[in-house]
C-alpha cells in the first residue's frame, strides 16, 4: 500500500500543474465543480463524490476542498489533489462519517496547487439518516425469522396429522 502511495505521489509530482501564467484572454475554458442534486446518506460512513469538469485545452492539477456546515457530518480528509485531462470530468472521493441525522450543506471549492482559488464555492445538499440502514437490516432479519417460525410450525403440524 505504501509503495502504491509513493509511486502515485512521484507520478503526481511530475505532472504539470494548473498554469500559473494563464490570463483571461488565453483561457478558452475553465475548471469547475459540476453542480448536482441533493444526496441522501443512509449509512454511518461513506464516500462523497465531487465531480470536477475541465474544459481547458490542457491537463490540469487542482486541489478539491470540502467542508461540512454542521457537526452532523465529519469529513475525514478535507482535501484531494486531482489531475484532470483536457476536456474530461474527474471525480474526487471524500470519506465522510455521519454523526447525527438531518439536513447538512457541504461546501466544495477548487484551488490551484499555488493556493489560488479557482471559481466559486459550490454547495452540496445532504440529507443524513444513518439509522435507516440499521432499521432496514433489523426489519429484514425479523421478516426472515417470522418466515422460519411459520415454516417450522407448519412442518410440525403436518407431521402430527400424518
């Protein structure tokens, strides 16, 4: 695992970053966060995807940032460095943990490797209900238990009548 991390870090260090000398007149596209719909989080931990679109004519390296507006959701790693080829969309995965239930607005934004902010902050709406997963499992197991009991009772009654 460490070897993979070292190899990835060496590769990323050799990849060209977002051009520092890019002026407004030279720019024929942009790097931006793709706005999406609201997300329902029904588990205690998950990965939150943030899609980044690169419409520039060249590959760029950016840092994707994510912050929670509430203590109901914790972001384990709030920054992800991402390399996006020209004309494509890439996804940054953020590990998150749900502490409570309710509506939470996550805020995501891009920065260049130099620290310069790129574009606007984008809100990501989450509806957090981590206990629904446990309730669904308990309901399913209860249903299976009832079926087993009904099957055993039916088998015992058939043996008595024959």
